[in-house]
């Protein structure tokens, strides 16, 4: 499957290598939804391949895609807790 460069994989999941919590935008994701550190991105990002999840969360906007991703994996409430807790890192989110 071809990557659509939607940016959902840089927002919805947590990314431990970047200390990025669940449901929050990666600080390296540019306004164009492309990685600003692509050549230096962590291995977990390099290894990620577009798959059937990308098709299942297809939507017109990044926000809608993220919402569908979180719902698909039943993480909506956890992501909301992270957002409301003002967590800027995974370490901070885990303490909450």
C-alpha cells in the first residue's frame, strides 16, 4: 500500500522514541503534514509502513483520521485524558 502522507501516524499513536504522547501532534510534523526531520527520524518511524489501518481511517481531514484511529483502537478516552492533562511528553502522560 502506498503512503498518502496524511500525517495520522505522526499524531494518533504514541511514539516513545520521540517522547510523543498518544493523540498529540509530533513536534516534527510540519504544517504540510510532512516530517521536518525525515532524514534523522527514529527507527520506529523508518520502519512504519502504510497498511490496512490507513485505509480504515481514511477521511478528508487529519483531525478526522486521528479520531477514527483512536476509535478503532479504543483509545479515544485515553487520548482525551492526555490532552486534558496538558501532557507534553509521554513521561508526563504516564504520571497522570
